[in-house]
């Protein structure tokens, strides 16, 4: 069991709207998000001593700038001692928490700025995005030559999951509808128009049974948060968001090597995280689930123990996951509706978790939220990363 | 739009016997001489027991479709001409899984747990890819 339980906290969050901004350089998204997070934490920029950018995928040139301290110089962070990129694809947000938290717990850092920016919407064409994600994270020897890409991966999971559980296309569509209902209330989301099950099921078929509106889309965006120790957090804010539990499991590299493409490592990761927190799914006020495609939201919720296997689709269909429902789920609209920004999708959901627990979620605020579970996963769902966060230490 | 050439496998040198055999229309996989488990994809050492006492053996070429999808649109550029095509995870009788394409039937006829057998498709002068078709038995 890790020693981070109740020892570190998120004290500030920042985020810029997701969209296509061809006139805006990628560094803008990083700096603006970081400025908002520093302001939100009520600290000075010169309190930041460790900067942890994650990777940007749209441009190797820009990514190298993130690696070589551009953020520190642009922002004039006078007391920054280290800039170190932390990148684990979609699970980079969880790695921020674990690595940033460990640096704070060990005394190597006081305030860690975790930040993401990318320009996958305006910096890459639609076909360019498909082509990028037909090689990134996919085995060049064993899968790329067969036409594998992210739509086929999500489709392979969906096909087998539906075959084993009887879950329907309507259930898959219900996840998209549920996430959209939250995005309607999120000013930073790209898709805010109401969506119906019929519209999802009538959208263009990509790879059976996966349709266009089951698929995330790539956009520009950025987000950031600030980590510090629980003690310092209590000095500067009355709403620290404590890390209470963490669980994780890596199950594959090559997608077709995954022994169970309908489960992955979520059950194990969830058990670890809830055990460390001393809480159960029933204690959660929020389920902030990584949702690049609806099937992954369904699987994670079931494996974490929010319902029996095969029943998560029904939860979405009945509105239990919607605003006002008993199990608010993916309350920023997720990558399906807020938009996918590369490594940022998993950071946005973590920022949303903190936002809700801080009581700063505006129209979509879940009143009195105390405990939340948050998930991320990288690449082809190769690692299951679960965190339990809360406004108090039980 | 000009359609780019199909991507060829980027070969790890220890996997070369697999690709050489495929060119001769044979499907070979590794087997650990110590723990006797079959291994795919090819490894430097056994991923089950870490032994480097591994050998190449002929696979039966028979298996079942663990899962599949029919690509109908938005494929990678190099595959646009192939639409519709079937991507499948196949479970071989030897207990290993591999990604491939199901060919030799209508895409709409593919099902989970359907029995399949290996067939070979030449990609270029250097590479032949093992693919799968409905079993004839």
C-alpha cells in the first residue's frame, strides 16, 4: 500500500475550452491553463518549484519545447528547480498524481505544476488523426500491417462484450447521451447540443458496431492542476482535494495479447484504490470515468463494482448517471463530448473530479460531493489506473 | 487522395523465422522447452517462466474468432481501398492470440467463436501475412 493516502492534495485547477483554434499556438493552452490553476490555488507563480508537463502529440517540435523548460521561461517561474515530462498516454493524469504526490511526500518538491496542452484539432487533419492513431501505441510488427487503429480496437472490445453480456447498441448509445447531458452544462466542452439515442444509432458506421457518434474526436485544449502536501493545502484553502487511494494494473502492450478484452485490469485496480481509501463504490458521490469510447466507460463502471457485469448500459439508459441522477458519471461530458485532446482527456477528467469536489462546477455541480473515483487508461487500454479522491480523510 | 503503400511489419530480428516461414506459407510459433507453453508473438525469452530455452514449432493454423469488426469507413489511409475489411483477434488451438484479417467469406458472415484456419496473403516480395478464413472441416 502506498504512503500517499491523505498526504497530498490538489489545491488549484485550470482549463481552457476544447475546440479548434487555428490561430492559437499550442503554448497558449499550456500557459493559460497553468495561470488559471495558480490563481485558483491562491499561490504565487514563484511558489512553483517543480513543473511536470505531459507530452503533446501533434508536433515533435512543440513537445521538445515542453521537455526543455519552455513553460518555466515563458511564465517566469523564478523558483522552479526541475522541469520533467511525465507521459503515459491517456493515463498521464494518474501518473501526475502518483509521481507528483511522491515528490511532495518525499520533500523533493513543495508545489508541483502538472500541465497539458495539445493541438490535435487544428494541428492535424481528420485523416491525419486516423493515421497517427493507426500507429501510435499499436504494434508495428503484429497489428499495424492488418489495418488496426483505434476504432477497430474499440469495436473489437464492443463486439466481444456485447456477445458475452447481451448489452445492446442502444446501451452503447445511452452512454453518449448521458455524457452529452453533462457537456450541455460545461462551457469548456466542444459538443453541447442535446443528443438522442436515435441520432447516435443513425450516425455513420465506422467499424461495426462502432459508429461516428460513439467515437471521440480530437481537438485543441489544455488543462493544469497544482499538487502540494496536505498540510500546506489546509493552510491555503478550505477545500483541499485529497488523494485517498490509488490502484493500478498493466495488462498488455499489444492489444490482441490482452487475455480478456472485455475486462482489462479494472477490478484489481479498483479493489486496491477503494481498499487504500477505506471506502466502497457505494460511498462515491461521483464516478469520473475515462470514456474515449462508450464501451470503456461501461466496462470500468462494472469492474469497479458500481453494478453487475452487463448492467452499466442500463444505468445510463435509465438516467441514473445523468445530472440529477443518483450516480453522477463523467460530469465534464468526457472525451465523447468535451473532446479528446490526446494525453489531456485523462487529465481533464481528473481536473473535473477536483472541480466537483471543490464545489466549483457551476451549473453541473453535484451538491455536497465528498468522495469521487476517477479513472484513466493509456494507449490501447493497456493500463487501468484508478484514484479515489475526497474533501476529507476518512 | 493518393493511397500510400501498405505498412510492412517492422521486424524484430528474433522474429525473423516467423516471417520467413510465412513466406513459405507456414505458420510457426515459439514453444518453451522448459514450461512447455506456446508463445506468440515471438519473444527473446519465455514470458511465462523467463527461460531462454525456446524453440520454433509448427502451429496447427486452426483457431476461433475471439472478436472481430468490419471496417466500413474512416480506416487508415493505406487501407481505404480494402474497405470493407475484417479485423479479428484469433485464438489459436495452441492457446495463443493474434491479430489478423478474416478473408474468404462475406464480412457480414464473421461471428465470435467461429472456427477459422490460416491462409496466406502476399503483401510484397518480402512479406506474406498470415490471415484466416472460415474452417473447412
